[in-house]
C-alpha cells in the first residue's frame, strides 16, 4: 500500500521508518526543503532521531504534490495546533488525487474551535475519509523496532479500514480498530494534560502513593469527560486511554511529564515555554479542553487545577491542596 507521511519530526520519521520496514511503499515529506535534502543526503534525522538510520527504501521528497499523486493513505504528523495549516497544504497539493484515508498522528484539541484532529481534517479536506492513529507509542522505541500497539480509529471500520489496519501492522506493531473516533481522540488529548500533572507530582517529590492516586482519579475523570462529550466509556480503558496515560505519565521521554516535572520543581511556566524547541501538546490542549468543559458544564477538577497552574499562575502545591480538600464522596 502507498503511504505518505507529512511531517518529519521524531514521530513522523519513526512511523515512516516502521512502514518501510513493514514492506509498504512510503514517502516522508518534511515541511522544509532544506530538511528534506539533509535527510536524503545523510539518511538520518539528526535533529529528531539521531543515530537511527533511514533505510534506502524510505523515500524522502519535499514536493508534496508529487508525493500525494499516488498516495492511498496520508498520515499527518504535526502538532495539533498546526493540523489545520498542514491539512490546507495537503488540499492545495492534492490535484486530482483522492487518498482512501487521511489519518492524524496528533493528540490535542484545536484552540478556539475545540475540534478534534479528525474534525479539523474533515473540515479542510471534505469528501475524504478522516481518522486517527493513536496509542502508547514513543517515537524512539518505534524507530528501533521495539514491540508496541496502537488504535486505528475510523468511521466506519469497513473493508478498506481493515486493509489499512493490515498494512499498518507488522511483527513489531499491532494495530487494533475502533469506530469510537471521539473516544480515541479525547483519550489521546487528555492524557497529555494528566502527564503534566504527574510530572508536577514528581517535581514536588510527593512519592509513589500520590502519583498512583492521581492516575487513578485522572482515568476516572477521563471517562467522565469523554462520556459527557459523546464517547464510549470503555474506549478509555484501552490503548488510546489508559495505555497512553500510563506510558506518558511514566516515560522519561515524555515531553509533557518533563514539562510538569520542571514546573513542580519551581520553574516558571512562561520561562519554560519561551525557551522550548519542541512542542508540549498538553499545554495548549489544557487551555482548549478547559474551555470546552466550561462551555459544556462538565466537572473536571484535575483539568481545572492544571489550567490554573498553567494559565493563572497557581502554585502546584496549592492546586494539590485544592484537590485534596474537596468535598468527600464515594469512589
């Protein structure tokens, strides 16, 4: 099957490498022509995946239109806040080409609209099926071929989706399907927020008990918020919910957890954001999801306190105190 991966950060590069290793035809399209030339010349993404060789069968092209001409599946590997612009570039480069499916690899809600990734794609690419590919997958581990599992969320899960599921899967990556597109995308978005919270706990040196309590209540909140927004509760107990939550809250590689850790240690949010070279998806997703919960009158205490820490200057210790002294209730 012919795949095009748009975006050559760590995750886009790693997934393109996986597809090439699985025997699929895949073209990686970096945003910048100079990046494409560097990757093609060195066969390494030194900025995002240093030390990982890109096999000769992995095509690299900076001409998006040429790459899309034969594409059956397009994967958009960009931050959630850049998804609309990336989708616009794809639309302007498609010409007569019509891929079978466009998949988001992003995890977040768009600021202002509160739209999920597949909804942004559907708005920008009308008439082309949109979905998401999500789950607990660290780019470096996927690039090295370590075992992992993901969820392909599409509506419906028809023969075409099953064929794509088969093409995406291999001996090191097992892909499951679901029709609960909202649940898969809400889980991937919310876990980034809770990973920042877990990092705060670790930065404050609160211990294993507090992190266990946080993750348990975060999962409960994830289910409650997702169900209120129309998702299936059981989805959040799977790879796109609980699985991704555990990986991102514990992984030393997690940008969101490390961001929270530094806040817990006392670093200022504004300072951390001003000097970042990589995207912390949970930061703007906290802002967007908090706005959505306020709009829909959904009670989300952990999310509310994370918004207060990130956007209202509240000290993490005070946010924890607010959570610990809420009215008592049944589990």
